[in-house]
C-alpha cells in the first residue's frame, strides 16, 4: 500500500519555520520497511486544503496529515476534512473527556479548580470536534487527540506530538505491512561524467533487471569533492546485487573513475 504525507501551514511556505516532518516520516516508515510515495505542502487556505483532501480521500493511499487541527482561527484542517467527506463536525465523546482531563491538569498545576464553562475552555473543547465517524489517535504529550478517517491520519503540527502519534498509528494499524517488500540501494560516485553519457547504461540496466530502479543524482561539487554523479540501483535485494555488479563491470570496462558511495 502507498503512503503519503500532507504538511499544512503558512509558516512553512513563508519560511518562518522549516519543515521537519518530511525527513522524520521517511525515517519512521523506513525503520518499518515502508516507504513514502509522495508529499504535499499546503498553506492555511481552507479551499485548497479541502480540495486536496477530497482528492486524497477518494484514493486508496494511507495518508498522514500534520498541522491545523487546533482551535484557533488559522486552524482549518478539522473543518476541511469534514467538508471533503461531506459530513458535519461532531464533538467526540471520548475526545471531550480527554480535553477536559487536560483542562483539569492545567488548572490543578496552577492551584485552582477547572471551570469547564469558562470561554477559553469552551473554545478548547472545539479541539475534540472531528468529522462525524472519526476515531481517535492518542497524544502522549498533552492528551489532546488527533483523529482518523478513511486511512487518513490527522496529527498536530508540533513534532513532539506528531511523531509519536504517527508511530502509534503505524504500529497499531499497519504492522502487517512491515518489511513485506525488502528494499536496498547500492550506489557509486562517478566523477567528471555527464548524465547523457551514463543514460544508455541506466536504460540497459532497467531493461535487463525488471523491478530494479536506476537513479542518478548529479552534484556540481564543492570545496570537499569534485563534480560527480551518484549512480545507483534500488529495489529487491536479490535483483539489486546482480544489477549493481553489472553496472560496476560496465564502468570498469569503459574506464570511468568511480568510488563507492557512503
């Protein structure tokens, strides 16, 4: 099954904050023998968020969505998910209790009794309003849950909350998918060559070893290394091994300078 990632927030697109979710989600998936197939970033625009979710909810992918599930005016994800599904927002009973537990903890830490009818606490309860039929994702950091609808899993934008929540979803819902498709990459650094010169070799390898993907990552070089291309193959280990050996043999035959990639 295919995994996707949606990152929501004007702060990413404006540069006020740098995204950290993409590399972490790749790491979380990779540690379980899974891979990320795609990722999209969208700002805090309800129309764009709704359109994006309509598209992805109509497909079969497993999608993680980070950001915008709070209750401030610039948080639109819960409402957009409901609109994309064509269902109303509804106060989740268990979610309500979790939010109230957090309100109680915060009040007790300040040495007072919680007032659940205070305007600010009624506003906080909106964080337990999810698309009708949603299930909860536990938040080990502060109890405020995320939610799941149709293999779409919505978590906060804060990494300290989002990452353990994503790990929980993977481990509780998708463990049967772990390590089902063995995957390795083997690569070398090829020096002072143009990609056009290497393209015939790449095409031959993909034709000779179906199921193996050939990749090239050019670099103009810097103060530590010369101009080079990282040339490699990836896929099933049993297929990658002979394809990599074939690739190196051809580089040796043509006298190309190369060394193993770290």
